[in-house]
């Protein structure tokens, strides 16, 4: 007698593609009153270009949300918390309104047609950032961010940032 093996499916269905929502005043609001953070991964627009987060990390007081996984950071956002460690932000919510005198520095980076660009914002933006509980070197969170640039850049959604501490530098003799 012969035994027949059941047919195998050699193709595994891939994850559905994330699509950035179209740029509109509905997604870009400089007020937090009605800002709703979707439960899907961070998407949006940076300098008029569709953005989908592929990697999030928190290190040296900076949250980085980026497309791509390799260095250098060509397309993404960096939020600088002036050296605050992930432990200090665990389970915290940060709201920044456009009338704040100073706030965490936001840096947007992009590359379009071979030209790199960068915008920095220390104030004038709207952001709600809800951090979850830091566990096993992961810092989950939700973000809603709109910046006052002409292109109406915004990010919204969830992330799970790698939050490893940097290795100590070897002692110098």
C-alpha cells in the first residue's frame, strides 16, 4: 500500500499591504480636541509623501518612527525627549498643543527624487503620544502628530518600539 501525503500549500499568504490615508484636512488637525488615534500601525504623510512606519525604536531619549530598517534614516520622524529614558515614559501620555512655548523637538526627514530634506519643530505642532507599559525591551504606544509645514505632515497610529539601552562604552585606560 502507498500512503499519500496531503497536498501542501507552498505559498503563505502575506500580510495585507498598509496604505497611508490620503492627505486631507480631516487627517491633519492642529487641535487635539477631536484627534482619534487609529488602532493600526503608524501611517501618514511627511513633506507630502505617503509614510508607513516599518521600524520604531527608542534609544538615548529619542523615539524614531521610520520607513526602512537600514541606516541612514532617510524617511521618518524623530521625537527628542532630551535624554529621558524609556522607563520614565512608560505608561505616560504626552499632549502638546500648538500654543506650547517649547516641547519635545520633532525632526521630519524625507528623500524625494534624490534630494534629502529635513524640518525641525520645537513648538507650533499638535501631538498626543500615549506610551504603554515598557516590557521586555519593548515600548508600545500610540501617536497623533501634525506639524505646521506647508505640506501638512501628519502621523497617526500605533507602534511597538525596540527600547534597548545602548551598550556601555569600554573603559579607557
